[in-house]
C-alpha cells in the first residue's frame, strides 16, 4: 500500500477529477490525503467522501501579504510531508496546489500533474518540468509544450465519475418516459448560472414552449432561480426548470442537444456521452473556456457563440433540433475525441512507474 497526497481546490472543475482519482486510489488499497483550501468547496466535499482532508489558508493574488502567506504555507506543507511521508503527490491545478507541489519538489517526492483544460494553467506551467508525468485532457495541449518536454505528458482525458461510463442513452430516455418523436434540450450555465444564457432563454421561452415534441430541462443556477421562476409561466408539464439537476449527466445522456458553458469537466462529460452541443464559453482569458470549446468545434461536434450572441445561439439550437442528420453527424464526430477511462489510465501509469 502506498500513501498519496492529492492536492487542488477552488472549483468543481478541479475538485471532481481529483476526487475521482482519489477514490480509485483508495479502492486499490492505497492511503490518500487530500490537501486543499480551508475556505473553498473542497473543505466540505472531500470529508463527505470520508477522505482525510488538510485545509490550508491559501489566497490568490500577488500582493506582498499573499506572497508572504504562500511562502509560510510551503513550510507548512514541508512539515506535512515529513509527518505523512507520502510516496507520491498529484496536483490537479489551481493556485491552491502550489505550496504542496513546491514542497514535494523540495522533498524530492514523485510529482504528478493533471490538466483539465485545453491550455495549461499557471501552476502546471510552473511545475511540469519537475513532474514525473502530466496527464492531459486534450491532444491540443501539446501545441504549447516544448518538444524536449513532450515525453513528460500523456493524454488520458479528464477523470470523470465512474457512473458516467455505464450510462446508456436509450435507458435514460426510457427512465424519463421520452416518446420516440420527442426531443430533449438541456440548458445549463453551471451551478451559479449564466446570466446571458438565462436572459436569452427567458426571451425565447414562449417559442421554446410552443415547439412541438420538445422537452426542456433548464438549470438556471442557484443565483438566478427565484427571480426567474417568479416571471416564468411553465405551460408544458414536461418542461423542468430547476436551480440545478443532481442527475444532470443522466439527463445530458438522454438529450439530443445541450446549450451550456465550456468548462473542461462539462465538455469531457459531453464527449463521453456523445451529446451535440451549442457552447457559449465564459468570456475570461484566465478560464480558458474558448480554447476548450474550440476542440469540439474543430471536430464538428459543437457550435460556438459568445455572450453577445446568446439569442442567435437559441435560434440555431431550435433549427438543429429539427435536423436529425446534423445531430447524428455531430454525435458521430464527438466519438473521435473519446478516451478510455481517464481515472484508471492515470493510476495505471503511476503504478507502472512505482514498480519500476
């Protein structure tokens, strides 16, 4: 049995892939300790999985105060490594993983990295030279890596929840009691919601509701739900509007089309489920959603619109839902992006090195 430190935090896009790997490591008889932020969502998500958690008081930014704090956290992480003596440390990006990864390098531990997005994040850019291996979600990331370091990388896809590999489209449509002629449109802007998407859906709601043989699952996000529901009249009893869906991957599996942001984890789920999409990336260079979306567009599995084009995106989505051949072609094209079970591929690779 080996002891491994998993480190990341901040957002679900980082935390859920880390949890998938952590749980599989434990299932294979390893001991896992999760190091993250004491004030972000991993602080509650990780203990719920009965995984030992160590929280760091870590903050982003380049102020003198935060830099001094980060240096002190590196010393704290050095002490954690001395106490726990892990064989390996695997980081899943985000500034929260920085102090533990640096401490691991200073202690000459085996370092592994995983990158969820098409473009390398800052922490992974800093540390990939020192890592045994960096696991990539997409082939396109190689374009940003110097040739002399490319053997340090491996494309595995993003680690996803195990249940997604066993989902069947026909079975999910049967569970939802979808008729053969009925189409399903899923609309989501993430857990908090996306104002531009929600505004466009509100404007077109009557059109959407009057569309024959169309069922809508709209996740407004917790931030917008109450306000939207007050102003919305839902006439079709099959249409479902909620802040979020606990079973979203099951609904996306049954769907004919998804309108959503382009977060790395969402796109990886769409790819695994082979569901066509209309993507509206969050317009921030730091997040890198446009680069993620471009991968699906270049493989003709999705269309991309920006926040100023959300109304056009809704109109195009409605046209697409009338075009079975286009939807089938997009679904077929997505298959070329699918990878094997990323969680198992990552751990298998780590174990091979450990045994050499």
